[in-house]
C-alpha cells in the first residue's frame, strides 16, 4: 500500500462501513480461536485495515465455497511498517495460520526470497494474471516470477482546481510537467499539495520522480546487499531533488509540508489555497462525503479536475506511484490449495468492482473498471486505469526497508534537500547501511 494506500480505506463511501469494520474486528478475535476441527477447514486471512470490504469478501467467498472452507479475517496493524513486521515475524516462525495474507507490493520480495510464500499453482497463476494491469503485475513479481496474486492496485493521479489551472493558463487536456505546476502555483499564490513528511510517502514521491525521469533507485534489485547498485546519484536523481527542493525552499507546498501526509495534503487542496495535488483516488469519495456533510462548499466538486501524474521531463512518459495489495499464501499453511481457491474468488472482477465502489481501492483487473457502479462512483476511473498501466513499483528488493528508511532520512525536510549534494549523500548512506557500516 504507500503508502499512501493504508489511508485510502478510512474514508467513508458507504454508510455500512461501521458494520463492515465491526465484522472485520469480530473476525479478528475469532481467528485466534480457529482450528481444523470439524468438517469445514478454516482459512485465516490477514487483512490491512479498510472500510470492511475484505471482511465482506471473506463472507461472500465463504458462502460461494458451498461448505468447502470458511474464511475468517485477522486485522493487521494500522500502519504499513507494523504490518510488515508482524507478517515477517509470523512467517519466519513458521506460523501455520498464514493461509491468506494481504501484502504490500514493496514487501513481496522480502517474503518471497527466503521461501515464506507457497508457490502459486500454474493453473491459478494463469487464470489470475491473464487480465491484469501492468503496474499491478509488476508489484507481484520477484525475479521474473509471479509470487503473489494481484488483488487491488493503487496509484496517484494529479488533482487540480479548474479555476486555478485556467487562471494560470494551463491546458489540462495535455500532459503537464512539475516545472509547469511549480510556475503556476507561484504565479497564483497557491499551494502545490504533495507529501513531504518523513514517512513512506516520501519514498513514494522520490521513486516516482526518479522513475519518471528515466532512472531507477535500485538498478539490480535481485543482488545481494553488498552488491546492490543504486541510481539515486544520477541525472534523474538530481532532477528529482531539484523539484523537491524548489517546492520546499519556496514554500510552494504550504507551511505544513515537512509533516504533510496524504490526508493533510488533501485538506490543504480542499481549502482556499488549493491548486494542484498528487494523491490517491480516496480523495474523491472523501471530498464528496465532506460536501454532503456540509463541511465543504458544494461548488468545490465542480471545480475539481483530474489528470495523469505530472511529467518530470516534457514529452517523456510519466511513471506514477504504484501501491495496492497482493494476496499471498504462507508456505507453512495447512491448506494452500484451498487458500488459492479462496483467493481466486476474492480477486474475481465482480469482487474487485465491489471493493472499488465500496472501499475506494482500484482493481488490478481492467474489466472491473467497466462496472456501472464503479463508473458512477469514480468518474475518473479511466484516468486511474491509464495511470496504473504507466505506474512503476517502488524498488523490488529484499532490502526495501533499509532503502526506504534511508531515503526518508536523507530527503526530509524538503527545504533542506540540495540537488548538488542530496542524491550523493543519500546513495552513500544507504550503501553503508546495507554493508553494515552504518545504522539507520
């Protein structure tokens, strides 16, 4: 998830959210008591927090199995690092309850490399990857092999206030660059809402900038820690630093930029100084809900537009962030065959469409974007789908935690980023950490 993704399900889209979340929590308590007694095996699904959608899918697929299995959900911690830590510890300990797991794409290599994930049967792999968006598939792959099943994918798009774009003379029907947005907000005395906090969101931003600039943070992702080659200290890294530095030093990201995450950048965008913002699809239902509640003016909805993530270099394809969730099966699960049957049910296009419309998390299967309820709820679904085709994952490496934490420590606060020194300093620091010469 960035991810920013861990925040996406917390905004109400349907009034049944409370009931769904209660179901998830209740199932969490039950999961610790489940056993293999009785005629129907119980599968435990470790889920990230959402608006109750995964619990509902567990119920739907349990019913659809006609008694072949029962799925109970177990709720993981709220933040991505704690989710990673809990799953890694359980997998390393050989926990047999790890039947189905909701996995953040950047952590997939860390689980796959030591053999913690049960192999996906060939027929299941063929069916579940036959029609999947490229970005989502990349996030489920390690060493050229699909090791987890794409469930939902996430990406940031560019949100803009139509009135500000028009006043700045920007044609939003055409691709725009970061430099154009920086010039526009400066000329209009508005804010460019980005995520500048020392958090996973900073790694998401830096990775998207470097990838959009034609580079890669990790150039040989399957290498050992002492042989990894980084591409932070590069032309693409310098351009990324120029963008972050300019927004930070000139105050273009707003006064709260050094601590700003996805939710706070959304609130800033909704206000009088809002102009442009890179953020996830949760922004749309959250803003509509605030308008319905009366906390935001109704005119705001008509003033919001959307487009693809900004280009770093004019005329070159953008590489938006990739988030989401993949589904994996623990190698010590007692029921891997049943777990993969359940996963096939969970990721069906119909269930992905339901999950998008009700919980705001975009499908990995493009067919789900044609669902009438999806189109009605998310009029920007086509832009999201196009973005996911262009999206690039964060570095797929077993050492992702060290790399991400190293970036967060050296690229924050944004106003202290120096294009001439930050890329080199950041790269050297991370390499020394990987070699055991420095501590995070």
